[in-house]
């Protein structure tokens, strides 16, 4: 158990008086739960139970009291800006035993890139001899970052293959100028339906790719003589009825 100071002059403070009752409770709660330097690591579940606030209400209350704190870079910790002042610990003195822990807590949070890295307000609280000229950041090793990356990769949505309708295949073949699209769409559908919509041993990922690739090439191969005649200019595409030519 530890004892803290409280300033009854706050009841005359316009900002504090303007807070809702729930926001005042939250402010008191954080003041009593924070460490000796005013840092409070947010434990949402415990906070909601002990303050009897709903999650939505707690968000509103944090917004109300935002003037009194600074949020860490990773949004996990808040620092009450005037806490050390109200505990009569200022100015901090590195020779004072009761101040040493506070100085260590501040320096630790200043070094952590996820917390309050190089925060000027915190640096200014430190004694001159304790203020770092250059802060070396604490970076988590790769092994501790990996699980988060893996989780993000797993959460990416994967596209599920949907068996097309014959009409969809026909429309796509017409769009791709495939001859005799009506018959070919039926043949395409029946062929891959019999294969369980697999390409070799693997499930099909895109039926449109199958139309553009193997199926389109097979049509040109079996009708290469008719295609070559058209390409040589003996007939023009303007007068060709493709459905009749390929039959």
C-alpha cells in the first residue's frame, strides 16, 4: 500500500468542476492506480469492473480528461502530467532517495519507442545531470515482433472460388472474341464440372484464366486452318460469321 497527496483546491478549478461525475471517478482511479511517476498502464477489463463504467462511457471519460494526460505511442499507457507536482516531488533531485525511483521510471519510458520516446515534457522534469543528450531507443527483438506479423498475414481474407454459370462463361467468351461461344461455354462448363473444377490435381483458382489460357489455345489449335485463312486476308472480319465458320 502507498499513500498519495491530493489537492482539495481542484474543487475550485473550472476544468475539474466541468467534468462529469464519471470522468471525475476515472481521474481519481488513474491517480490512485498509476506508479510513483504518474504512469498508468491501461487494463481495460479491470478498469471497467472497478469503476463500473461501460466501455463506451470510459472512452467518453478519457476524452473529457485528455487535458490531464499524455498517451503513449502504442496507446497502452497514459502519463498524468501533474501527478509528480501534486505529490510534492518537484524539482526532482537525483540525490534524494524518494526521487530515484521516479527518475528511473521516467528514463525508462523515455527510452522505449513504444512509450514516451524523447517526450520533452518528461525530459524537462529530470534533473539537468540526468537529462540525456541523446536517447538510445529500446527496440523489441524480431522474435517478439514476429507473432504480430504472422497474425496480420493470417487475418488477410482469401478469395473463395465460385463455380460460374454457363451464361457467365458464354458472356466472357463473347467478350474475348472466342468463336462459337455458345457451344464452347457449354463444353467448357461440362469439362471442368466432370473434373471437379480442378486444374490437374489442384483446385481451380480462376475460371477466366482457364478460358484465356488452355481453352482458348485449344480452340485455335483445332481450328488453325480457318484462323490462318482469315488472318491472310482472304476473308474480312466484318463479314465473317464466326459461329458458322467454326461449325
